[in-house]
């Protein structure tokens, strides 16, 4: 069987000539071509986990044929499955790879009628790691984020945990360094004291702030070999520093990433933004639902959305639970917390109270 949108011969037909299932629901079959047979196992997934996921979620049957995949079942589920499979074929043909989470996200897009927006997903690699892994935007929100970083010198990425804010910013910074667009990378974070005073922690100042900087190192080690990271840090091509260490400096020919910016005060945010020098880019990331500043201290990341709204050359990108690319449970956890917060603050909003005094 070749072609697409082909119905299976021999099915019971309704009065309008369309095939129907035993339950009376319209059924059809669609053939999705797979030009290169060698790609088939990448599309099916390890132990066919990708197609099993689609079959389980949609109640369809997917059969691997020579040079194609046959999808059969009720409408519109078959249409959704076929759209997802076509996109998967395209990704694999471009040299990309897919996880079960990627397939699940594509299915969400198909159900929402947004598959047409997914053409550029998983396509162009932001960065290729030392181990050969292609780093690509995996959600529409991440795609908008990457495009914003390419087009603007100052980008704010605001979103919940697990949306790739820090990881993609560091990947873009390393790509800019590799392409000689910048001469150095500055990675910074506020060292907010969460229950412990820095002065009482063991070690010198670098050892004291190291736990706060660890997520930035983790991102670097995911993208480059450990020895290469160490060499770049020793040569000060890459600096991983607390936010306070940026005061009084100007960063030219640099890619600057300020992480966890929700914990920067208004004064600190202004200080950081004015460090931007010639031929420099800055990406500021944060989650305004996880502010650790003392009560009554306004977050600079909350304020800057009002201050820089509409300023030319500045981009704000908002990532949601739909852009979470960690374990599927993380997305459900984020959604559950958001629902809880809405329920918790609803009575206060009815009274006109502020639900978060820190803002």
C-alpha cells in the first residue's frame, strides 16, 4: 500500500460511504512514508516505545511496513498520529533524535492543531556537545527563546523550573564563543542566603559561594568535557561569579548570563544591566514563582518587566509548564502547584489584598 489518506479495504461502511468501527465511530487508515529504512528504528523508539506511546494515548494501531508506517483507527486520532509520525520522520531525516517526552509534546501540538508551528522544532542545533549531542529547542516556547537570543542583545527568560532557561542560555553562549562572536562568557547568580549565613559556612569565599554556582557548572559540564571547562575557567575565558562580583565592571565582547534573577533586588538588577559593554549580549533568567528575597524586598526581575516594557532591543520570553522538558512528572508537579497557588490567593484577590508582599 502506498500514498497517504488511504482507507483500508474491507471495513464496514456507513451510509455516506465512510468506513466505521464496530462502535459506529468513523475509522480510516493513513500511510506515512519512511524513505530511508535505516531511520525506522529511530522513529519507532527503543523497544517501539514511541509508537507504543502513540497507540496507548490515541487508541490507534501503528504497523511498520516496508518503506512506511500504517496508522489505523478512529478519527481524528489517526490524523493526529500521522501528523506526529510525519514530524518524527522529518526530525530523524535531518539527523536529529527523539525521546518519549518529545513524542508526547508533539502529540500535544497535534491535538491543539499547532503542528504547523512545529516545522522548525528539533531542526537547527543551537550547539553540539563534545560528546556529539545536538542541543535543539524542543518546545515552541524554547524555539521563541532561541530566536530572541539570536536577534536581541538583551533577553529576559521568565518561566517555571525545567523549561531550559539556563541550559539554552549557556549553550548559546558557548556557541557564540566557538564562532568567535564573543571573547568570553560571564555566568552569574545571586548568592541569596536561604537559611544559612555565608560567614558560617566552611572555606574561603569561593568555597562558600560554590553551592550557589553549582547549577551553572552543571550546565557547562553537560555541554563540554570537564577538562575543557577547567581550562577555559583557568584562562578566564569563562567566569562563574556571584552577582555582587559584577559591580564596577564593564563586559565588552562578552556573552553574559544572569541566572536565578528573581533573587536580584531592584538595585542589583539595574547594576547588572548597566554592565553591558560593546559587542556584548546578556540573557537574564528567572522564575518569579520562586523568590527567596526577604519579605518586603521587591524582586528586580518583577520590576524590570515594567521598567523595560517596550524598550527597543529588549525581548521578554515567557515559558510555561508546557515547555518543561524534564521528567513528565515535573510538568504535572508544576501544574499542580500553579493550581494550588490560584486557589490560595483567590480569596485574597477578592478582598483586594496582595498575595505576595515581596513583589
